[in-house]
């Protein structure tokens, strides 16, 4: 008797981790939006940079895990997963590479702890 894909191997853990990572990214997105609503673009900028890194990485990881769960079928044309992966990987470059956003986050963090111009 064939088992449902969700019941195979460690897929429960993979699904649970994916859901938790999605929710963490959603909360960070809400925080960035709230910071934008406060009307101080300088204060909101690091939060915007954070979500520009976190959301695409999370989405790419979730799709990658789904591909893994589906085996060879995950990279076939039978599912949209391979196309999702390709588009998400491109998204990580669309608004600047992750390194640029990480630099902005690091600079904002370092400014809190030094008088040095960063």
C-alpha cells in the first residue's frame, strides 16, 4: 500500500520547519511594513533590507525541500517546482544581491554601538 508523500521519511519535520520559517518571514515582513508606516525612511531601511534577504532565501529553501520530497518528479515538468525554484533564485538578484542588503543591515547594527563613521 502506497503512503502519502507527507508520511514518508522525515517529511513531517520538513513540512513543520517550512511552516515555521514562512511564519518567521511573515512576521519580519510585517515589522518592516510597520517601520515604513512610522514615517522614518532611515529607521525603516534596515528592516526592508532584512526582509529582502530573508523572504527569497526562505521561499527558495521551501521549494528546494519540496523538490527533494518529490525526488526526480520535483525537477520534471510534471510539477511547477523547478520553475518556482528558477524564479526564486532570480528574485535574490532582482533588487540587488543579498550581500548589498546584508551590508546595510550590518552598517545599521554597527552604528548602534560605535561613534565611528560606518
